[in-house]
């Protein structure tokens, strides 16, 4: 414990030095001081335990969701070490988080229409389940404070913190001591690493509330987040709700407020990766363009959602054959829709989330965890459409375990087919076999093929060329009925002036509408401009159609193969 106390004290001293520099002593935030009171016994009592929480200084670092900005070149050697260590341990800027109040204020992110909505007077009691593994102290405590401070106490049954076998000392006795002050907070600890899926199931088994809310441990609940998330569930037990997930910047911890009119819905591609999309026109019409009303979402990101305990149990909770995390969000989304439920996003409910490109921990020896999870899901829920995914993994299914119990669950619940889902829930999704033709697009001037610039989840980058490899992948293109030249996973060719980008497909034609002509040119629709390879063979642009070799492209235009969705249901 001595080492743990020393670690906590050391990590927080710099926080208070900075805090005292920017705030008067009388304005010190009691939430931060009390959080560390037991570990910082060497501090004067006046420094860490005021009799009442002082009024928030809205000009303090991070208040109202503002960023914490500093000049790295002006950090002391000790601060630089803290900064670098924080990034290495967390894949976010713990140094900045430590200098922001644990109970910081946030602007109210809700649109004005949200304030006029009324909710049921008999909302159910809720258990909030937060799983964590080696989470940063300030980020975890801020998450808990935001839950406690912005959730109606009469409806909050409990907050269950599930420690998934953390090894960091501050998450052991110091965390236990700190949480003792909250009657409704309970810590349960795994005795070995479980992973997100099984850790959440541990929390579910401990919970007693009628509604379960699952949250990550690096979040902030905004004002008014609770009622619009829970009210639809109170009205229909098979409705599952997600909040708008605002972005907390991992570098500055600025809270990015998102308007209800900019709400996105979840989707997926045929690599079975979760994707974000604008609300489709059909859904806008269904809601009569009232952007503050709940919106149907084909899938959810999975980190933050609310579900009736009764319905969660009815549809089989999580697939315990899945390991760690990855794919469980899509599997649960398909199951909700196909087995009689509805998945909605509440534009009036906002929860901020620190997004990281990669988790700060490994999957251990199980290197194919995500693929195994996805194959399990495909085998149970995707029917013949699973073969589109299998093409992307070269049919190397691996050892994905026994799925007979999950297939029996689907049969017993008399769930719909995946074709039904594609027709009724996600008609916007491109089915590869519904494209007009497919294949590589090869330059006549050089042995080069057009290639999607996709790297690590990022698109909106210039179209590239590379030596033709004949292995599909980033060189596999589809020509759709909308005139899109589309990489089947990662976006559409987009005329951005002289440069051609691969951007998110918007389905509106315009800068993403092309014609492959019989003279082997690729012409931007409605203009006399064609796709052209640069003289050095390194870039692609759009220039006046001249018919020169560098504007000629060979596209074998093979009709894609595979199942298509039905025209009726």
C-alpha cells in the first residue's frame, strides 16, 4: 500500500501545483481534494479538505468542456516524464486530465427543443455498470462523478464498477477508500482477466435495477442525459437506447458538443467493422424532420447503451463464447432488430467519450480474438450473407468455438432472417452483388492500379495508385447503380477539384458520380473531365478529357457474385 499511496501522491502533486497556479486557494475544487484526501495525508488540511465545495471557477482549466492547452517545451523534466508516461499507459493525455476538475462543468449540449419534452412520471430504477481495466485515476473518477451528479438520485439504484483485474495500485485500496463515501457505488473485482464482454456480464449479474445502463470508464455524462435515454424503455420493454456519443479530445480533453441535427446512426461494412452514417432520408421523413426525436439506428457502437433487464435476458445477454471485445456490438445490434426489438439513438441524451485508435492493453496470447468473435456472429446471424465477410478473411475461419447454443437461441426466439434486416432496417447498405460490376482498375499507361488510401480506419484521403497485385483488397472497386466508384469497404471516389479523394459515400451523386466510357476513360458525370494518372505515375487527378494513355483505364467489369436482398418482406 505504501507504494500505491506514493504513486497516487506523486501523480497528483503536479495537478495541485498547476491548480493553485491558475485558481485562488478559496476556489479549490473540493471534489478533487476530497478524492485524494486519504492518500495525501501529508498535505495541510486547508489544502485538501474544505468544509464545503467552493463555487466552480468557470475560467479554470477544462471548465465548460474547454480544452487544457499547454506548451510542451515549457514543461519541467518531471512534467515531461509525467506527460510521456501518461500517454504510454493510456493512449490519451492523462497529464491534461489530471489538471482538470474531477467535477468539471459542461455546457448543456441539448438543443432547445429537448428542454420542452416531457417524460413519464414513473421511470424505472436503473443500475449503471462501468467496467474498467487499468484506467487512469482522474478519468475514472470524473466518469463516476458525472454519473452521480447528473443522474436523478431517486432513479439511480446503483453504480457498479467492475474491475477487470487491474494491476495499477491506485485502483486497489485507494479506489476502495474513495468510493466508500458513496452509498450507491459498488466495486466488484475479477480474480483474472475477463475482457469487456464477460466483465459486463459480471456487472449484470450483480445488478438489481429494472434497466441496465452500460458505460465505459472514460466518459462524461452531460446535463439531461438520463431521461431521454430511459423514457422510451419505460414505454416499450424491447426498446434499446443509445445516447449521442460526443467526442472528448484525447489530447486536450475538450468536450465536443454535437447538435441534435448532426446525430449519426450506426452501420457496418462487409469487413464487419462498425461505421457511422448520417441519418438517412427515409428516417428523417419518418420523424417528420424533428431532429430531436429518437432515431432508428441499424447498429450501435456498443460502449454506451441502456436496455431493459427483462429484454436483455430475453434475447440472451451477451454471447459468452466471445472473448475480450470486438464484434459484440454488432452481434447485439442484429439480435435486437431480428428478435423483435428496436434500437434507437436519443438526440437529447449526450455522453462524452474519450476515443482511442487502439486500446492501451494487449489481447494476450489470443491474437485472433476479434476475427473469432466476428465469425461466431456471422455463423449465427448473417445467413448466406456471411460469405461477403469470409471473402475478406480469405475463408480462414479459424477455431471460433461451438455456436450451437446461439443458433438454438435464434430458433427459439423465432428471429427474422438477415435478409429481413437488410430490407427493413438497413436498406442503405450496399450489397456487393447489387453493384453493376466490380474488379481492379488498371492504368493503360503503367502497370499500376487504383488503390483506396484506407489506413487504420481513416478515409477522406487522396486516391492512390500502386503496383497491381490481383489480391482484391484496397484495389477492388465496385460500380454502383448510383454511378459511384466505390471501394466496397471504405468509401467513394470523390472529385474534390483537381484532386480525387476517397470520401465517405453520401449517395447524392454530384462529386461522387462517374461514368466508365467505352473509350476506357473514367469521366466525372456532367463535366468534360476525366481521371488521369500523373506523368510520374504517383498521383491521380481529374483533368480535361483528352483520350491520352494516362486517362485510359482497363476495368474488367465482372459482375460481382453473392446473395442479394429480397424485394419484398
